[in-house]
C-alpha cells in the first residue's frame, strides 16, 4: 500500500469555524465532540457565520444508533436552553454562548431570542436521525423523486427472506449436480445454513472484489465432469505404465513406503484408484490424487520429478486436483451473486425494505448516470441539499462506502468530488455533468457537510463500518480541524495515554491515522484519585510472566488475570469503606468501577472471580439476547404453548430451567393422571390466553403460575436471566403484530435463534441498576466513561491458526475478497485485525476518568518442535511495546514496559499468591428495613365475579375457569382398551376438544349444516389440531346432534333454529349489592338444589356467557354444550348419569344464574312479560350422547321454579332488578 501523508489539521474554534463546503473535524476521545456539535447547532439557529438563520428542520444531524440520536437531541436541547437563558440576561458561564451573545447586534437580540424559543418548542421535529432514519424519511417524503413505490413496508429483520433465498439457491444449484460435485460442496458446507453463515458478511459488502476472479460455475462443472470421466477412461489403460514409472523414481519412504518392500503405501494408493475407476460414482480419493500429482510427488534428495510429457496421466491428475480446488471458490462467487439477487427479489416482490435496503435505494436514486436519469438524480440531490443546507455527520469513522456516497453526492463540491482512490464512493464524472444540471446545484457556500469523527475509534468493522472509507473522505476533504483538549480524564490519565501511544511512530499501523497528543483540560487537576498507598500514577501496568517450561495458554492467563483484577477491586472497595480510597473527595463505590472485556467468555471469568469475593457485578455487551440460554429454552416453552396437546413438547418444556420442574415432577406427569391433566389444562389455558391477548400476557401468566421470577432471582445470574426472559417476551409481542398467527411467530423465533439476530433491539439490556461493578465489552463502552477501569485481557491474542472465511482485506482502499484464501491475503487480513485491536485498545484506554489498570501477560504456546512461542506480537498492546515477533520472553516485556514509567505510569508484576479475601460489606441499617408481609386474604370491595369463582373453593370439585365442562372424570376402574375404533366416544377429551366443538356450533347456520359443515369443519380442525382423518366421523356426528329431538314429542331440534331465532355466546353482567355464600346456600337448599358453596363475599358484577339462547314458539330457552365423556355408548348418557355430572360440576348453579340473567333481560324488554309463559327453561346438551337413533339421550332439561328466580333476584340486588346485558342483537329475537 502506498504511504499517504495525511493533511495537516488546524485546531477547531467552534465560534469561528467557517460553514460552506465539506469539512472534517477529528475529535479524539473525551475532547467534547457532542459539546461542539451542540455549539455549532446553536450558531446555525442564530445565523452566525451563514447568510440566514436555519430552523431545526433545516439542520441535518446524523449519527449511527437510536441511543446516540436521543443523547444528541438532549444535549442540543440543553445547549439551546442555556443560550436562551444567556440571551435573557442570565450568566451561564459558557464562553461560546457569551461570544455569540456579544457577536449579535443588540437590535437583533430580540429576534434571536424568538428563534431560540421557537427551536426549543420545535426540537421534537428536529432533523436528528440515524443514517437509516434519514434515508427512510427522504424516501418517504420524496418517493416520486427517488422512484420508490409509495407503500413500501419497513422491517428490521430480513433473516426469514435470506433463509429462503439461500435454500432456493441451494435447491437450484446443488440438487442437479452430479454426486461427486455435490460431495465437494457438502464437505465444505454441510447444509444451507453453513453456506449462509459464511456468505452473510459478503452480502452487505457488495463492493468486495473477488481476487482472483473465479471461473464461471456452470462452465467449471462441465470441465470437471469431462476431466473426471477422462481420468476414469485412461487410468485402467495406463495403470501398469504409471506403476512402472513410479517404481523407477526415488520415492520418499515416509509417504510411499520402503523400496525393498516394493513401496507398500504406493500399492495401497494404486489399488484405491483402481477401485474408484471400477465402481465409484463419488469423488476420487483426494489424498491419493494429491500424492500422485506431479507437484505432490515426494522424492528423495536428488530425484527429479517427471515432466508432463513423461507422465501425462499424473499431469492430468494434477490439473484435476486444481479444478477441484477451484470448484469451491467458483461456487462461492456464484452463490454470493445468486443469493444476493434472490434475496433482493424476494423483498422486492413483497415491497419490503430493511435498513440496508434504505441506504441502497437512496444511493441508487442519487447515482449519476446518463441522460434523463442523470438529471433526475441531480434534481433529487438538489432537493435534499435545499431542504437540509447543513449536515453534521456524527461518528463519521463508523461510516461505510454506501453511506458516504449518499452524502458525498448531495453535498460535495466539484473541486473535491473526483479525488480519492475509489471512484465507487465519489461523485462520478462530474466533469460530464456540465451546463444546466450543474447550474441548478446549490452553490458550495450555501451548503455545508461537516463530518465529525475519530478514526482511532473505528471499531465496528463487524457491523459494516469501513475505516478506509473515512480515510478516502479525509483525502477528498481539503479543510481538516481537530479538537485537542480532553475534558473527560484527570491530568495523569491523559498524559499516560499520550505516552503509551506515542511509544510508536505509527501507533495505528496506518500513516493516514495520526495520533496527536491531547492536552488535559484546565480543570483536570481537580479530578483526584486517592488510595492508601498514595500512588499518584493513573495508568497501572501489571505484568504476568509465562511458565518458563510450559508457556502461558489463554485459559490459564485469563484465570490468573481475572483473579488479580478481582483482588485489586476488593482492596480498593475495602479501603473505600475505611475512608482511605476516594475520587474527588467521595468514597469509591462498586458502580464506579468497570472491567472492560472483549466478549462474554472473558466476562464470565472475571464475574466468577468477583463473585468468589462477594462482589456483585453486571455484564453489559452488544451481544444478542438470542444467544442466551433463556432464548434456547424459551423456544421449547413456545412450542409447548403453541401445541398444548403435544405431550412430548410439554415434557421438553418442563425440563427447562425456566419452568423449574425436576425429574421427579416430570415422572409424576408421566405416571399420575391428575398431575398430567392439570398440566395439560394449564397449558391449554395459556394457549387460549395467547390467542386472545397475545404472547407476552401468556408468558407473564406462565411466569406467575410457575413462580419463574422468584426462582430465577434465587440464582447467581438471576437478574440477568430475568431481564433476558422479559426482553425476549417483548420482542415476541412486537413481532406478533407483524406476523399472522402462532405458527408464523414460532417459525420466526426459531429462525432468529439460528442466525443470532443482533440488531439494536435484540442487544442485551442492563440487568440491574444496583451498586455493582460493571463488566462491559469494549464495543459497548465506546462513548461512555467510568471513574476506574480494569483492562485485564487485551494481551491475549486471537486464535490465528485457522484462515477465516471469508477472508477480507484492503488494497489501496479497495475491499478485497481473497476467495482462494492465499497466504499473502491471510497476512494482510491479520495485519488489519491487529490495526483494529489497536483501535479497540485506544477506545478502552480512553474510558477511565481517574485510573486504569492495564494487564499484560506473555500469552504463549508450547510445542515440542518450536518450544515456547509468544503470541503477544499479535496484539495491540504488544505492538505498542515494540514486540513484533514470536521470540519474546518475560524479560523483554519488562524492559519495554519499564521504558514507559513516569509520574503518570507505574509498572508492577502479578504475584503468584493472589489474595482471595472476600469483601466484607459495612452494614447499612437503612437497608435492613423491609415491609411486613400481608398474610391475610386481600379483600377487594368491588370486583367482577363469575360462576367459576363461586364454585372454585368447593372441597369435592376443582373447576378450571373457562374449562369447567371439559375436565377429565375420575374413573374408579381403569379399563384397558386395545385400538378402539374411531367414533364420538373415542374422540379426544379435554379443553381442546371442548373448545373445538363449541367453535363449530358457533360457526354454522343450523338450518344449512349439511352444506356448511364441509367448509367450516376443516377450519376448526386445523385451528385446534384435530387430525383430518376425523372429518367424516365429525361431519356425521354434528348432523346427528343437530337433528336429535330435544323434546319427547320430537317437535324441537337444533336444526330448526334459524339465525334470527338464536343468539350465540350472549354476554351478561348482573349487578350485585352484596352476595354471601351462606345466604345463597340457604336459598338453594330451600328449593332442593345442592349447596355447600364457600366463596368470598361478592360486591360488584357477576359475569357470564351463555352458549346458546334461542326462541321457539314464543318461549325463550337457554342451551349449554357439554363435551364431557360419560361412557362409551348411549346408555351412559341417560337422565341419571347426566344428573350426576350436573351435581358434580355444579352446573345447576350455572343454569340458575343464566336463567336469572335471561329473566331480568326479558322483564326489561318485553311488555307483559310472564316467567311461566315466556321463559321456556334450560337445556344442557351432552354432545357425545345426542343422536336421532337414541331420543332424549344426552339431553338434560330443567326449568328453575319462578319463586327461586325471584328470590335470587332479590338476594343479588334488592333495588336493582335490571340486568345489564352487552348484546344489542337480542332485540331481533323479540
């Protein structure tokens, strides 16, 4: 890569920075970047330095996360508020605002005050966006100009469509392949998911150039097939000649065996080739082929490899091996393009856009071309520039080529737009766009592009950010400014970071990224850290030696480093409790300490060490919540909730730690009918809750019923696990609004687990806000500050023993995809990784305010061949110490580190004997106070009750709310029945079956049942998971139910009831002044009905639903459907059996309440209403027993005495005698 001298930057003065054109502001960590943006924003509002003031809507501010937009908006609001106060005469102590006030003529100050007031009132409408939010707004507001469909749907998650695109490609390109070619692919990619995982980074990097360019995949297939066929043809013919030739060569004995033994290993190889030629349709034995190829022939010293003319078959094998080697790169290249197109096509067909699609669509709309399209793109750019004359792009180092191209084409001046090395991200061919088009473009002084960032903090390459794009933008931009004062850290902390990074001339392995030392702020001396030993150094470097005989592997190093860091944290907190450790005069707290790590594995090690010392901690990272144990277990729970009849799925859910069942409880589910039924009914209720209210209420109900919260909080990571569970529930609820049905939601969730969706919404949330040590990933810590930081693991190198896939690196600012994974590409890839490690180290080192502990271990490997080899040279801290090779012992590390010692930096060694003393917390009496627990039942003075609530406390019957007629009966004798034939009596039992049968009767018109059942039955069966083999049985059964006579004379059947004669699921509310159990018991006993009720006094409303209310010959009836299984033939559904079920379940109380509701309603709505004349009575229809061939079987009828209903009416509400019934359709039956 050619060395590019960076352009010199000048110190930024927020008050005098000129607007107009493009300017780059480099803001090192802690130098007041956000403060500067807010100051520039106020200048623009006041019109300082521009032709006319701008409004909040005209100033475009772009950053890269939603959290950052919120912070920017708040900081800008605070700055405007301060400016407003200053302009009304209140001294704010802000030098910039004082200067702006002085620079504003006195006559213009009232107008300036109005502008500030207007800005405060309209700041919620300010143009402060994420990059994706900006693109979405432009495409929505300028859909016509950007040639976008007006009604595009936006989604954050396109993983489902990528999943389908990959499988479509796999089916289209892999299934038709001959077996041996498919075998090549399957050895590399076991399934489409493995292919997707490797290609995913490339789908978002369309600018990556494959090098070298692979051969066309289709053409290579043909070439390979022909070459394979030719080898099979010529091998048998040339077999003896090949063997003779090989025996004449001085073959290496290790590979081919000894010559006196006639090369036995060679004989095995030749036999393997013979067998393949005779009968195999698979790949030839590749190791044999490589050994027999000309380049693979291993000869003893002095031997000469035959020429291709001398050994044409071996030459053919060599060329075939190369073709096979080229097959995977060709396949990958084809897959990237094919999947990308299919992926885009699927989203286009659904008019669907993701955040990345927003960028691509806007960039394409702005891309110059020829003719009318070029004029169109210029018009769009001009419209955007006129709408937002000034753009401030925050965190610009995190941009990518596509994002920069967008702003470049809107704002860049002609003089700079064509410079730089990559034409892909510059304004193409501006010289050709002369004349009218360029005349319409806003003058460069009328528009401004301010790019604010710090290339030293470019750490988001895994998210698509490209530091080389920043470098190109820097080269294109003439005016560079920098912020040179650190306002975050103490004086010694600032000086220590300067000293560490100035230890190398090129600390970031790129001449374009310059480290300029920053100065402490004028107030830095007030930031004082005091500890018992009076050590004033801010950077404490601690060195860990390797074992001279074994080296120091990563696992051992992690453990020892974590132990020392935890011991040091214990010491600091102990001294703090003793009043000997303070920060700016205040006692150091656990929440003031942060441990910076790279991933959750490192976090787990340090958290364990802290926990052993009784120090609480919380882990913050950008990891996806879908990577957690809770996410995997919740998938099993969701499957059980989605299919509550699937006992296998339920067992799997019970085995999760979320539900908390042990092996004994699961055994009880398998053996105890009552336990099994209770759990099945519980999950069915939760399933119904999911259907009615949504997935999150169902999961919260499950958590409440299984004491999930209490159980999780008892564990060490309880708060973390509970936070993750709630987070997942929220994500599911949000996604449920976008998807249709339970199955779609479960499928989405399972796919999210596979791809580990890590968008901003799926990132792990803060588990606790208590006084805990913060364990934070370095990526997560960016932009934050902590009083004291520990950086224990940065000296542990990445594992670079395996080449990555895909292998990406940059060449002259162009992204290269080394598709053949060459050694040269690998070295360049590792060098770029090292550069990113240095930027990560810079981010970590600039987080602390007062003090930083930096650990350096001589991470090394031991092999018998090479001995101990250090890996420190592969880390950022090793590079800064000047260590660039494997030959590094601990003495050299000591020497290099001690060269940094100064007032701001101290160096010491990690001792072998680390203190394990736990932190003894000082008791805080205030924290021992706790509210008393309420032991009595909480009395609710007014509530809505139900029939189920009245009977739930009966000692002889347990009734599940909403499923009272679907519970399983207890059988005195359990009979073994072998393969009963399917019929109404063997149809499944339980809540699912009951709900299914009710639904069918709700869906159909009884008078048109024969025509409607074939249409409605499959709908209900699919909803409730009824096997389609039951269709004909159910169809016949329902017709039998509808035609069964309800009276002795056969004058009434359900099939006679027209829609105008019946009302389904009539809802009622009965007002109740005061209902007591003993009073209701006395009344029921007086009329010969069962008593024994024991419920809490009810005042409020009694709610219920009547399955069917119908009119026949001027009388009104109540009907309730029951799916109870009373026996296996019609004789079990006689009057005595039904009466027993009625008494057992207390259905008699149910239909008495229903009768009162209907009585009140008719009395209210019918003139001359008479109970005896107009109220017909109650039918309880046991559906399994109803049949035309068994008259009155399954039909229970009763009409409660008029005196009972009147007395009950008075008991419920002596003054109010009107029922409140929520159904206007009842009038149609009068």
